[in-house]
């Protein structure tokens, strides 16, 4: 993201503004480099529709698009002095950064999906209640229930949804309205606390 601007095409398919507009945007960016917030606002108004459209076509998510566009203009504010008008237009420069940032987000989202999928596969290979069963088989269930009271309220609710109501990790996340990773962490931490408190070795 820190590289200088590319040529007019920018590799991002950005439209080339009219010469007058090109010069105006370059002047605005020069003022942005000097810390002019009004110039930054005017530059955003003049270019954000194109940048937003480009990012949306790539990531196909309004929420992610808003985040990426915000990051692009933050980079533009921070790196304005690096712009070289001899190498392309301001709009092409912005679109190049937007394209790169959007691709980064797409790859990150794919990695996150792959990680969740691998986790679910591993969970499917082992009975979801195997650890809980061993805990209950090792000690009186009354003692187990007593130790549940030692968990935090968040951990206890997540653990009970899984092991008393049969919820999957994803159902727990939906029920508690939290990200899947958060639900998994609460279940894991709660169960680890039980194992430690009860002295169960698995």
C-alpha cells in the first residue's frame, strides 16, 4: 500500500477524469499533504463514488466496502506527499490503493472461512460431547453442576447450551448473538476451567 501511484490505468480500471478535474484533484491532494482538512473533504467528495463502486464490485459486501473505502482514504491522508502527478492521476492512485486493499480483504476473508471450515471438520471427527462425557463419568454429576457455578456467566451460558441443550457451536453463536470464534472460545475456556477445577485428566 505504501508504493507510489501507478500509471493512468492504475491496474484498477479507474476512469480518467477531464484535464481540468485532474489538475484540481492534484492540487487538492497537494493541500492534503500539507494537512488541509477542507481539501481532504473536497477530494473525498470528488472521488469517493468511483472508489466505492470499484471496491463494491470486488468485495460484494456493503459493510466490507465501507471499511475498505475508509482505510483507503486514511492511507491517502497519510501518504498524500508520496503522490507523483507525473506517474498518473489522483483518481488512478486512489483506485490502485482501493484495488489492493480490497484484494487483501478478500484473501483475509477466505482465510477466515477456511480456518472455520477446518475447525468444524476437526470437531466432526470427535464427538462434540466426548470431553463432557469423560468429565461426568469421572465425577458425580452433582459436583460437575456445582463447579459450573464457578464459571463466568458468559462461559456457563455457552457451556450449558452445548452440553445440556445440544446446541452446535454455530447455534450457540447465533443464540448469544456473538461471532462464532467468540462462542467457541467461551465454550473452550469454560470446559478447560471445569477440567482444571475437577482435576480431570483427559
